[in-house]
């Protein structure tokens, strides 16, 4: 079979951009198909807008609480249209990094349209501006991401609700926001809207931050409650209705929660509708496209990376898996994912940061073979001078080895890097460049500097020559 490309990547989010860009930089003829906005969820409807609103809310909170530093605190005047503009300015500033033009300059063939399998090695694209095109390659990467999952709630079809896809269109502050879901999306938004002036009620199943360390999560929950957010644990949404302009959500315990706006943040479902996976014989389940540790599907030449496969849903996980694809496809190196030093940060205040195993997960795995060490910020001089003494650093060890670290407190996310290095056992620049660093985070620049110092070892005439040789064998 004569192929149009060496590799086809479906989806231009964090996963697909990394895979397609890396392969093209090694000289492969890479196609990247995107039906929506370049940059995917993270840039357009996820990390970037959420971190921008968090920053605005932080400033409002600082104004209200300045008294303790000897500066007269004041009630902030929030112009929500301007907050909206700030959010969209942040997206627009970062957008060129993920743009079609930038990837075309790298040598990627960017095709805008909806991709579906025509066969195991061929793709039909329904082009956004009309018509179709057929492309084919010996290797195909599915990186089609996820979208909000809306649970079955009686009456939901008659009630206006928002998800992470449209909340960024708000130009007026909601009077009373009901947040359904106590995961990172729900809790980051709950604190932001509260600080900007909305009343906020959260309804969730179990405790908020279900994947995080118990003690650390409780510290944040206490802070959120002290800021006036009402949090209903064990409150599964049963039904919802509208009376005049009021939304009334009824939980499975019969409690009624009222508000002016409803945000649904109850997890994700995968974007594989319309991909025609059957035509390629690719297996999938409810949690996503089934993959092995190398992110190969049951069809070994087809990979699935990022949010579209079961596993962690983070930009940095998607980017990491995209880089692994470059090693797999361009260099022919079998590359298993290794998440023993996977970090994540929830950008509430105080920040909640984790790398490796939580204490609970480590106990479940290793029982009393672990030891746990905790240092509170209450006796850290920088924290004392900044009046930010809430929180701690906790490390979990097995013998002499660090296997997990939890940090809750101001700037917690920026403090994770040394623990990632300890868990991964990597300290030189090459090792640092291969670490998974949480997004978005200032420590990413330490990784970037480390990578820059070694970049010539990855992208040079020898590696390009090897990639070209391998690609020729496969054509
Ligand atoms: C509100 C919010 C805040 C978040 N904050 C953070 C954070 O702070 N840190 C963090 O690490 N993660 C965060 N995340 C998670 C992060 O955004 C995702 O894990 C990440 O964007 C997934 O990247 P991806 O490339 O796998 O998928 P996506 O970004 O979803 O990209 C998939 C792309 O594929 C395209 N596509 C789908 N089907 C087709 C098709 N058939 N043909 C062509 N194109 C197709 C889509 O249009 C999309 O552009 C957040 C998510 C949300 C919703
Ligand atoms: N800072 C970050 O890294 C960040 C920020 C936002 C999102 N994300 C990623 O995005 C993904 C999606 O986030 P999310 O918060 O939507 O999902 P999630 O799966 O993490 O949390 C969903 C929450 O909704 C609750 N829930 C589910 N069904 C419910 C119902 N019927 N009624 C009430 N509560 C219900 C769950 O108990 C859980 O607390 C996450 O996996 C996360 O990795 C990351």
C-alpha cells in the first residue's frame, strides 16, 4: 500500500500536538486532523480559562483580606465583562503556540475537519470548509480527548445548565451558582465564583477532591467553607426543575438546593463518536479506547493517547504520552508509560499538590512497610512573613525511597519538582527533561531549560537520519 503520510494524528489537543510536532521535527511526513479549535480542551475550555479566572478571583480575595498586612482591605468592584475579557485574552495570548501556522512551520500537514476511519490504515476527513479527503499511514494515533459527562438527572433537558465548554461565555456574574461535582473542575470554579462575588453551593458524591490525600483535602475544604461556600457531601443529583428564574436541584436524600445558575462538572466521557472505530477493528469501552502500557490499541499500529483512553486526564499526561509516541514511531523504541511519578495540582487556595502515591494508596499497596513524614508550614519563616501558614509537606517513604509527596499550601504546585526527581530517581538535565511536570506551573520552565540544554541530542542529523530510514522501511 502506498501511504499519503508516515503518521496520522487525530486531534490537536495537548496529546496530538506533541505527537505530531515531535514526529515532524524529526522529518516524518505527519498529518494532524482537528475538527474544532487548535489546542483542544486545555487551551480553549479547560486549563487556561480556568487558571485565568482563578487568578482574577485571587486578586479580589487579596483586596478583601489586605487588612492583616496593615493595608486597608476593601470590597472589590468586580466587572465580570472585564473578567471575561481577561480570560479570553489569556487564551488568545497562548493560542499562537498551538496554532495551525506554527505546526505547519514545523512541517506538520494540518487538516481541519472531522476524522473517521475508512479502514485500519486509512482515514476519511469531512473537511470543515466542505468536501472530503482521504489519507493513509502505517501508524495512526487517536488523540481525540474527552468532553463533559452529564449524568442522567430527571428534568435536566428543561433546565439551562453550563459545563466547562460554555461557562467562559458568561459576561455577568451569577447571583447564586450551584456546582454539581466536587472534583477539580467543580472546586476550582466554586472558589473562583465565590471570591468574585457569587453565592456558591456545591453538591457532590462523597467528599470533594476524592483522589487527593485525606488530610490535605480536609484543610482545603475547611478553607472553602470558611470563605462561605456551602458544600453538600453525599448529595447525588436526582432531579432538577425551574421555578420562575430559580433552578431547584433535588438530591437523592430529598434535599433541595436552589440557585440562579447550574454548572455540571461530574467527570468526562470520551470523544470517539463518529470515529468509526469498528472499521479499523479498534476495541473500546465506556472509559475509553483500550490500550496497553505502550498506548497501543488491539490494532498494534494504532495508538490512543491522552484523555481518550482510560487513565489520568491531565494536560501533562497527554503531553507525556505524545512524547512517547515520538519515541515509538520515529525511533522505533518500545516506550511504556511510567506513572510512578505522576504529579497533579488542583489550583484552589491553598493549592493541593500530589506526586506519586498518596499516603492512603501507599498503605493499601505496602501496608506498614511505609513511613510518613510531615512538616507544617506553621514553622516556615517565609510562610510566617507572608501570613500563609496553612498546610504542610508530607512525604511517604518505603525504606529509603520516596514513593509519594503531598503538599498543601501556598505555591504547593511549584514545590513538587524535587519530589518528582526523588521518586523518578532522575537528577541530570536529560532526566529532568523527561520528568512529568504538572501543567500549568512555573516549574515547567526548569524542565524547559533542562531540555534546551540537551535538545541537540534529540533533534540532530543522526536522529533525523534514523527516523527517515525507519519511515522508509514502513512505507
Ligand atoms: C475546566 C478544566 C480545567 C482543567 N485544568 C487542568 C489543569 O489545570 N491541569 C491539567 O493538567 N489538566 C487540566 N484539565 C484537563 C486537560 O484539559 C485535559 O486532560 C487535556 O486537555 C486533554 O488533552 P487531549 O489532547 O488528550 O484531549 P483534548 O484537549 O480534548 O483534544 C482532543 C482534540 O481532538 C479533537 N477531535 C475529537 N474528535 C475528533 C475527530 N473525530 N476528528 C478530528 N478532531 C477530533 C477535539 O476537537 C479536540 O481538539 C482541565 C480540564 C478542564 C475541563
Ligand atoms: N487542576 C487540574 O489538574 C484539573 C482541573 C480541572 C480538571 N482536571 C481534569 O479534568 C477531569 C474532569 O474533572 P471533573 O472535576 O469534571 O471530574 P472528576 O471525575 O474528577 O470529579 C467529578 C466529581 O463529580 C461527582 N459526581 C459525579 N456524579 C455526580 C452526581 N450525579 N451528582 C453529584 N456529584 C457527582 C464525583 O463524586 C466527583 O467528585 C479530571 O479527571 C481532572 O483530571 C484537572
